[in-house]
C-alpha cells in the first residue's frame, strides 16, 4: 500500500518491519499488515502494566484471541484481499472507526460524516466487487476513482490515499506542550501508583524514552500509545476514583 510512504501513518497504521503471528498464519497463510503495527505496539505496551495485571494476563495472547472471532468459512479459499478486508472490517472498522474514530461521535452530535458510503445497498454491492476493481496495482479505491473521473479535479483523482487522522503530538510545539501538561497531571508518580494499572518505574522510563526519542516512526507509535494510556488514566479518575471532574 502507498500508505507506507507517509511519515504520519508509519508507526500507527503501517508497521515499519514485517511481523508474523502463528494464529493468523494458520488461519490465512499470512499476517495482515493492519495487525502488524498493533503487534509492535503490544511489545511496548504490555511491559508497562502493573505486576498484578501481568500476572492475571500470564499466558493470554490478545492477537490469538482476535483470530478466534473470525468466521473461518468466510475466509476459506478467498482472495488475500478479501481475507484482509474481512478481518479489518470485523476489527478496526467495526470496533474503532465506526465506534470512536469518527462516525458514532459525529452522529451523537447530529452529524453524518460518511454518507452515502454507509448505505447498506452500496456496501452489499461493494462486497461483490472483484479484488482488481478495489485495488489495481498500487491504486486504492480504483473503482471509486473511475466512477468520479471527470467530476473530481485531476489532482484529487490521482492523489494517493491517506489516513483520516490528526498529526501526532510531537509534530507540533503547541500539541507537545498540551500533551506534556496532560502527562504531568495524569501520569505523575502519584496518579500512576493510585490507579495500579501501570508500573510506576516502567512508566517513568517510558515517558523519558519518549521525550528523548528522535525516530519519527517510533514517536508516532509512542504518541498513539500515550493517548490510550492517558485515556485510561482519565477514565479511571472520572468513573473509579471520581477525582477528575468533567469540564462541561
């Protein structure tokens, strides 16, 4: 995918090195690229957990558990693109993008951000399209591009697909300052200790490594991980200890 050319998605959507997992390999014969970046993130995230949580999770493999949710009959003897898109739809699209990545948030505020692409008749038609009409060579959304050729400006017709995401915090001084303020508050020794979700010393080391990291891909991954960690800490303060007051 051409997405790998983007410095923003390398480390968040596209893995910078090839990863393999036995559960996906036995199910599909390969490990989809969309899960590989999460496998790399897991290598960083898991050691940050509190020792009690690590003990509870001993022997638990979240990647293997994901593969158990798939319908093997829908994957059997299908084109690799069909397999990749099915597993992505059942995980990233269903659990993230349509949930908290945009659409549900939009509709909660009486907005629809994606019509007519969520029309079920259109989706049913799209499921029947052969792989070569969905991606042709390195051109994603090939049939959609051809359908609007002559309507869209040529620059948009030819433009490489890119991710619907905000630039990571480390790419902007203002965002970096705001992130630091959040980390100072919610990832302080006291807060991390009180939630007992993360290991205090390992979290301190991770934050220090993040601050000194100069590798763009590594920073993108750590930015995303920090957002999730901060979200957990804030939610814990809102609903468990009730020490965080919502700003209404």
